C-alpha cells in the first residue's frame, strides 16, 4: 500500500496561502546563494549580471507527462495532487490522480527544471477523455525535483524531492467532478501538460 504524505500546512478554507515576508526572504536567500541577486547596503535585493542574463534567456517551456487512471483513485486530497509511476495504489492514496506515469520529477528535462526553479508562473493542464482542467501554480529556486517515482503539486509552500510546484490554485478535490470520475477508469489516458510562462 502506498504511503501518502498528508500536507496540512494550511487550512482547506484558505485555498491560496498568502505570500508571507518569510517566504519572500527565503526565496531571495536561495537566489543570493546561487549568485542571482545581491543584497545592497540600502537593504534591497537587485539582480546580479548572472541573474539578469538568466532572466533574459528564460523562454516559455512546455513538457508533457502521460499517466493512466485506476479504480482506487478518489482524488479527495484538499491541498495536493500527485502523479506516480506506481502501477497499484490503495484507496487511502487520496491525492493521486494518475498511475503508471512515464515521468517523475527526476525525469523532467533540464530545461523545464530550470524554468520551474526560476520562480515563474506555472500552468498545468490535465486532459482526460476529451475533458481538460487548468491549474495555476508557481515555481521556486528551492525546488529539488529529485524524486524517482512521483510528482506532487501543492497548494502550500512545502518543498521536498517530489514537489513540482507550489501555491497551486487547485488540489485533487478541486478538480471537475466528471474528470475525477474518469480518472477511475484504468483504460483512461491522462495527459499532464506543464508550461512555464
């Protein structure tokens, strides 16, 4: 049975967490550690030459993942959704929306990983049997993108090796009811398109 991490870092009543000064500080510290920004004597972060170059070079990036439905998919998790390479899952894995995925976080292209780590807006499109759902989330310089089996999208700002993006506007339970129903069909092919805007 698949162990499922419960991401309870904020209440379901607040689907979009507020961006806090701590989150901003952490982001800028990560950028400073990578030589992308510099903290001035006036107390302001400004991009370094390396940072400006990266900003100018970043272009929209798009990548597609293919997964499949499963009879045990409930898609009831209030703060995350997950795609896994696992073929079998239990009903308690309420964040999973697709199994037998052809990619995990580790398998994503270096181009997409760079885009995700730029902290820009991410648009995810889930397509299944003629229906689609769009989710907006955000990248972060702190993303590890190292997990060999799973991809997780989070409403919170929690980051681990499975995290694709954070501060998403939808979790598994927010998906269209008809789409959630189709996800239970083991023959249903699910396309997950990730775009860094």
